[in-house]
């Protein structure tokens, strides 16, 4: 009889919560007045609140449940510099994003995305946040030889990017699943729950009021101010920032129609032991691949477990169901882990936009930042920070503020089309792999 993939102590919750669980804080009512109300206590909301408070603004942050319950503590803790944002599939081509925006605006977007990484590094150092932060780089594995050729071509001559041939791949990953890849040196990793806790502590030091279990249920304008309605009372404010990202609801319908929430899933293996774990990823880098429905994985900060994630389902699925799918994909990459059990499985919503770009802006006077398309640790932190600068009256305009935020006529609030799109991408990945294996065996 096959060994059950679930460990006897299996938990349907994030592995990260073993280090910092969601916090409901002390039950308290919101103040009647604040300079700014921030809706959403994740990376974007807390960064905005922190920067505003450092500039003398009185800020109240509302979280619909305990602080740390949402996507900010549910991600894999991979940190990208944003340097690959919207790149073309070939060095000889312009990406669709570049063609849409024009060369100058596209370059400004790339440069500012890169600054998100610097902002995160500086923030962690300044606030002395203990979150297992380290810069070890990222390996991007090519699903097929054709994917490898495209990766190598578009990254040729890129500073801080190194092409890894298939023959050299085992120095990066103990797997033959990929056909070479590239190493991006400027990429990091952290424990997202500990980072989130550090942000909360920094906000509290600066006098930010944090109110848990207090969703905003309405926003209206009255006498030049905002009235934010909550189950615990109304708050009068001069400004409002929405940082709800993949959990954006109908509070502002215009924004909800421009955010596509999609579940992403992760599992944690039982402890493998330092030597066995290190043998899987000798460099300790984060890893993702070129599949359209990508996989992403890394070692735990203590170097004893594998944390393996992906968008395995485009329909609602529970933690055990997603764990079975991820475990199957994990064994394709690491067949040597057959028999290893799963201790944790969890999911969180990422937010996609129709142009695959992050956005910050203003609608009906309310500031917002959304749409990091699954790469939100640095970018959502940065967009929250940049929105705070805008709200504080800064003159420098972010490149992300200048973008048109597109919607689609067929989409309101339910992403009914995602299972169809997701299945199409999965079939294309399978077809690419089949053609590759057929060519290799012939």
C-alpha cells in the first residue's frame, strides 16, 4: 500500500504561521477621526501607513480579520527585483508591454520596478526587521530546449544574469526536469510572516492605529472628507488608501472590475535534514520555471524543508486537494522525494491585471495599489510606500501612476474565464513538453 502523502501532523495553514501567526490584537473601536484611513493590513497597506506616519500623518489601518491572515503571509517569500517585468520572448522583439507603452515609459517602468528591491532592502535594515532576509539569486528553469534558447537569447549580455547550460544544471538543482536555464543574481528570499510582523511593529512605533476584525463596508464623501463605514463605527478622514490587492471586494466597483483574483498554492515537506535538503538546491536559490502555469520553490530558511508552490488549479479547491496536485508536480521535478510527506498546505489570492502590470492610482478620490501578478513582496511594499509619498504631497510622479488601468466589458466580479484560460495554458505546457521529449528520443 502506498504511503499517505500527508504527515500525521498535517496542517491546512501556512508553514510561515509557525513563526508568526495572524494577530487579532486587542479588541478596540476605531477612532472617530484620522488623517488617513488605510484599508488592508498587508504589505502595501502597512508600508503606506508607515511612510505616512513617519511624515507626521495620523493613520488608522483597518483589517477585515486578524492582521497577517491574507496573502502577505501566504506567499512563498520569493523576492524579485522586477527586472524581467514585461520582457519580450526574444531579444529581437519588443514585448507587447513595450509596444503598448512606448520605449520611454517602458524603460521608466523597468527602472522603478528595480527600485522596489532597493526599497525593501533599505526598509528591512532601517527598521531592523528580523525576517531571514538573504540575497541568493534565482534560477529560472527552461521547460524545453526551445524555452532555453529563448531565455538565453533575451538575457544575453544582461548584467547580473548568467546562462546555465543543461550540462551545468546540477550545480543549481538536483533534477533533470529542466533543459538548462538562467541565474538572476539580484533576487532574494525571506520569511513573509516575520517580515509582516516587523512592519506591524514598525507601524506601532510610529503611532499608527491598527484595528483588526474591522472591514470597511462603505466609503462616501461628505463636506470635503471621507466617511469610512465599519461594523465598529464610522471614521472621518482626509484621505483613504485601498491596499486589498487579491482580496479587493465591491467597496469600489470600478477597481474590483480591474482586479482578477487567482489562488496560488504551496506545500511544505516534512523535515528532510540539512544534507538532503541542500542536495536538492545546492545554491539555496529560489527557483521558478518557464511554464505558462509555473512552479516555484525554495528551501525553508532553516534549510531543512522544501516549499513547493504553483497555480495547480483555476477552480476553488481545498488544501488537501491542492496538496495532492502539487505533490505530483513536485515528484516530476524531484522524483527522489517519493515517500516524503507533506506537513503544511495553503493557498492565498494573487491579483492579476489585464495588462499584467502593477497599478497605483486614484478613483473617486481614493488612492489604491493593486495587481502585482504574483510577484508582490517587493512590489506591493514599494507601491504602498510610493502611494504614501503621493498622498503626502510629493511632486515626483511614479511611473505606475501614469498607466491606464484597463478593464474588460465581459468581466465584473467573477473571473469565470480563468478555468478556461488556465486549462488552455496547461495544455500548451503539456504539448510543448511532449514535443520536446519526442524530439529528444528520436
